[in-house]
C-alpha cells in the first residue's frame, strides 16, 4: 500500500537565535566557541523540528563572528541586524541583512521583535540591556559568563 506524504517539501518553522556579546573586547576565543557550541547544541536538541537562523549584529568581530561561523558550520542560516555604523567594520556575509537607524542600539527593538531565543556570551552595556529586555518579553534566554581578558 502506498501512502501520500502531504508535508513533503513543507518549510520548517524558523527558530531565530539572537547572539549578543563582546565585539571589541579581548576574551578567550576557545572558551567562547565552547560556550556557543554548548548553547546551540541544547537549543537544537529542544527544537529538532525547526530551521535555525542565527541573528547577530552583522559585524565579523568578536562573539557575533564566532556565532556566525558556528551557524555556517552547522548549515544554519545567518541574519544581520545592525545600525548604519556597522558598515564602518568588516561585515559577515549574512543571508539576510537589515540596517536600522544610525546609532548603536537603534536596532535593539527590531532584534528583540525578530527572535525566539537570545544567547548572551559575555558582553557590555547593550548586550546586558537586550538580555534584560528579552527576559521581560518572555523570550527564551541563555546567558554564559565570559570574562574579559587583558591579552
């Protein structure tokens, strides 16, 4: 007996994972990669039926660069949401790019309204604010401590 598969070719629901953290500070890259990988493993395990998109600040620096690299390694999509100042830096070649506003932080509201999960690895003032706002909005959050180094 043959059964027709009705869902064949149907798109999976997207799980958009915002990653925030250090961009311009020095930190232990191996530790950061391990923390990101652990978070992504846990998220993937809990959401096996989803398509994953890593959303970050578009720059190819610090934690965003590591998050994008890990996403590509896993075959996940990438999206960059940033203000126009990001164009002053090396940018990651994201699948989807949106520039919002002129100043750092102008994009935060768009970020938070665009994601399902927020992962914070270390980070400064803006990362902390986005993390707190995400929790208040009921967004699933992961926070990993990553000390700044002096190297």
